[in-house]
C-alpha cells in the first residue's frame, strides 16, 4: 500500500478525468461535545484507566470512557452480563 498523495490536508488523488481532488482528513472533534466540567471528568477517567490498564491503547480507552459518559445505562447492562466481573461485587 502506498501513502502517495497523503498530505496534512488529506488524501490528494486524480479522478478518471485527470482532475485533482482531495478527500479531507477526518476532524477528530466531530465526536461527542462536552462541557468544561464533563471534559475534566473525562480527562480524570482517562488518566485512571490508563494507569490501571497501561497495555491498552489510549484510543480504545477513550472509546470506552466516551461510551460510559454518554451511555451509562447501556454500559451498566453490558457490565451486568459479564459474570466474572460481577462476581467481584455483593449482590443487592
């Protein structure tokens, strides 16, 4: 695979008619929007997760933290399905 045409602006290429075109880079800011307080909480959770799981890459951790912050009920349901994880806690 060649990286020819890959620039800071995106991927430059020529179409069938010889016209130069650009596929712009993704804007990583297109994801979830947070208030300052939410962002502080996210950064704190990221730091804790990175310290606890240093072998995981930061992108994976960020995906999980974002999911937790934006879909806590769904995340709790998923955690409850994990019997090994839930065995660490007392049942109500």
